[in-house]
C-alpha cells in the first residue's frame, strides 16, 4: 500500500521519465548536492529504467540511495548492488502482510538475506514503523541481521491515513525547506518526501530548471512560514521534522561504522 491509493494528483504520471532525469543532469541540477534518494509514493523497483537512472545519477558525483518495500529485491539485484544506500521498509513485521499488497514476510526476510549475502558496498538500512508489536519485531530483526542498521520511526497519517485535522500541530522547527526538496514523477518540485500530492508545489522541472525553482518565490515563502511557525496543514502535523537530516545522519554514521570495522 502506498499513499497514492488515497491521495491524488491532477497529473496522472506514474513514473519519472528517463528523459526528465537526463534533463536534470544536463542542467547541472545536482551540482552541490551529495545525496539523491529514489522514493516517494510507489515502489522504485518497478521502474524499467532503474539501472540506467542509478548509473547516470552516480556519474554526476552524488551518492544514490533508494527506498523499497523489499518485495522485488531478488528481481532487481543489478540495480540495487550499484547503490550507495538502501532503505528497506519492513513496517512492523507483524503488520507487513496487511500493509503491503502481496507482502509475504518470509519472502521479505529471504530477499534481505540474499541481498546482504551478495552486497559489497551498499549501506543497508532497515526501517520499522512503530505499529503495534514493533518492539518485538526490532528484537527479531536484530537477531536475524546483526550488524545491519535498524531504526524505527513513529507512525503518522502518512502510514495509516488518519485525518490530518485530528492530529496535533507540531511546534518543532523543520529546516528541510533550506536543505532539501523532492521531485515527483510528474516533475513537480515539493518540499519533502511526504508531499505526495498537490498540496505544496514549488514549480515543475519540465518548465524551469531546479535551480530557478529552488531560488523562487514559493520556496522563500515556505521558509518564511516555517520561521514564524505559520505552517501549512501538511507541515503542521508532520511527525518527522527535517527528514533530510534523518538520512544524512544514518548515511554518515553507516559509512563511519563500515570504515571502523
């Protein structure tokens, strides 16, 4: 299950095109960036040009990561083994088969085991969402995959689709508008990976360069709103502020741990 089953976009594009990725690269959109993660709504491993996209992005000098539900790992090993960083969302193992269409927990465990056996360079991060029973699942995963990064994140309306207005407003500052953005498959540039739909759109990279959009009026407006805590609804009730830093810390700590072994 992914959020696009509940929230919709006016543009019905399902996958980012290879031509759009090449356009971003040609315009030096990743200059000054260190990390690009392929994720958002949906499953990246179904993209037919995944290997080419990963290769082209790495040629720009950035680190490339990907977030997956893990069900197709065995089919896309060629692409995954090229990655610098891989997040596998195991939700809570007890609820995996309910949350993921076609999800089979034993298959997931086998897929993870296969990848770890073959992997030589990719930093692997197992993510558990704090659904009921997650504590036992954390113990289980640590036993199955010792030495692998395993983390938990709090549940939120992004996962179980609570109504936004029923959630408390967060007062914590988010600095994501200053350090990161996300690009939807239709080319819309949005504040972060939780902006699945059409609520906040900075601009579209099919019409402007990413640099123009990043320095544009809408981005500056959102930054001002965040400074004054005058959040948009989606930001006000977000459970994870500054998700870019979540991955930054995990990625850097992972590299550090590997270098110390």
